[in-house]
């Protein structure tokens, strides 16, 4: 049935392509035909690819953006910052928002990874969670086998993040690093700080864009997965596998001006609609690089969170299995109250965010208040239409301008009382993330772009 449904999708896309009479958009964006390495190199930088092995055998690929060898800038002299994608995301999410390094609005442009590089102050590392398009290796398992996919964001927090952070510390010789997480990328850091509080003194600051912990009140269609929690847990395996036919059709399909609005609607489906802030000329590029794969258990874990209204470890579905993993019959809550008061955390959220909703974020903030954690920044975008995806697709660099103005104001104050985040305003350059398009189940697929 699933294969038949995706065959219909392929046929419909082919028909729609025929309707365009072969007339493509006037400009063919070269980024749509590049791999991530090629895209980064086209901006004048070089890329280091680092293989990071976790304690449970997964091999993650991290991308480090560096200046050319003939540059006078040495990455070892700069502060390391780790950018971490969200659900269905990858390291490429931080590199594809704009074809330009600079714009009239900003000396540093509209793409987070390159903006950080252009400041010449940061050593930029791009993380990849297990199972996405760049992290499909294991010491003994193959992604073609079901057991490769026996993980959720629980293991991304307890295994992937510590392995990546320690690798970066060893590679750079630095004791601390900055962390920018988006959506699920924030959830796994909140979990790590709760379960291993010592990382609060290592990760400084932690910038949380569209923060996610509690998801009881989400309005996104993602909530429709919640009744399927037991089934998703039972099925397991890969979720949203790559399919070459669908990928190629989407690559061609979304460059046509008359069809592009449909592709835009696919992008907004799960994150909320705010068309005015989307750069439609980049839709083909966005869909060339995303969505990325994950495990079905990852989706089951979020369905569990919606159903129970709690921020919990993954429920293995039986008392016996939970007992083996947690020494108790039920999935334990993640103790957010354990995050130390020394943690330097900044929250950025939107009023029209149907995933990181205001009631859910307020719940998180109340926990911080009770435990004595003082946020270094608590910012709610004033635009009432600002969505989950605007942290990636926003074309007017609203947050960047806000932080620039704030920094200028603080610079005018003779007292050296700036908040920690004021030094890191450039982190709030838009990120590309979170687009969902169905594709056929093929466990051997998932090649890199």
C-alpha cells in the first residue's frame, strides 16, 4: 500500500511537470545541483569532514567550516560553536538560506553558518544526529537492517551530543564551546543538561531557537502521529527514507514558478504558514537538501510526548524492557530541574509557532524559575505571524536586526554589564530547517548531498 501511494505521488509530479510545457524558471540556482561540500566551497571556504564514533557504535559525520590555507585566520584561535539541526534536519540546514555571503541589510548575510564565519571570530562546527543523510554508519550495523534504527532523540541526547562535544573539545583544545540548537536540537541539549549537569559548564552559551521540551499543546499536524504511538514503536525502522525518483522529481518540479507555491505549502505544512517571510526562489534548493531521514522511534518518542504531556525518556513499550533500560517499569521524566544555575541559556520563540507554543515554553520557564536558572535572554518575536519555520526562512533578518540594535545600545553603556548573549548576537541569523515531503521506503537509499 505504501509503495502504491508513493507511485501515485511520482505519477502526479510527472504530470504536473508536463503541464509546465518544459518551461523552467529563468534563473537556475547552482546550489540546487551541489553537494553540501561543493556549496560551502563555492562560498570561498573549505570543509573538514570529521567522523565521530559514539559509545554505542554509531559513526556521526560533523562538518567543520574553515578558512582557506592561504588565509591568515586560524580556526584554532577562534571560539568553537556547534550548530545542531532539528527533526528531519541535517548540517546542510545552516548553509542554504541565501546564495549571498553579504546583503544590503547585513554585512554577514542571511545564512547562519556563513554569517558566523564572516565575523572571523568563530570556529564553526555543524553536527549531524544519527540516522540522517550524513550519519548513516555504524561499527557493526547497516541502515538496511531494522536494528540500526532502534533509537530516538533519547540517544541523540545521551550518546550523540556528548560524543560530538568531546570530539570538538579534543580537536580544538578548548574547554568550552557555544551551542545553537533549533527545535529538536534544543530538546536534546535540554535533556543532556538535565541528565549530565556537568555539561552546563562546558556548553556556554546554549542558544535555543524555537525551544522544544513539552509538546502537549502543539497545533501542528504532527499531533496526528500521537494516536499511532504504539504502532510506530512496533514498526520501527527508518522513517522518511530517501527515494531517488521522488528526489529527482522534486528537484525539477519545484523550480517552476507556477508550481513553486505548492512546494511552499509542503514546507509550511508542519511548521505554520507565513509566506511573506519565505524566499520562494530558494525552494528548489531547500527541497534538494531536505528533508533528511530519521528513525520511526524518533517520531514515536514525540508522539509519546504529545500523549503524556511530559518531557520523558523513550518508552520501550513494556515494563520488562523499560526495567532493563531504566531500572523501573515506566519511562522516567527527564529532570529539567537538575539543570544547574550556572547554565547560560537563551530562548527565542515566535507567537505563531505551532510546535514551540507559548504555553509549552512557559511551562519550561516556570521550571527554570523554580530551580533558580536565570535565562540570559528570553525573547518572543513581536510579529504575530512568526512561525516555527521563520527561524530558518525569514528573509528580512528580523532577529538579526533586533540583536544588532541591542548590541549597539549596550555598547553605548559605559558600564561593562552586558549579558553574555549580547556578545553572541550573530547567532540569531536565520537557519534553514524542517521541511517534509513523502518519499518511498528504500532502506538502501539515503546518499549524501
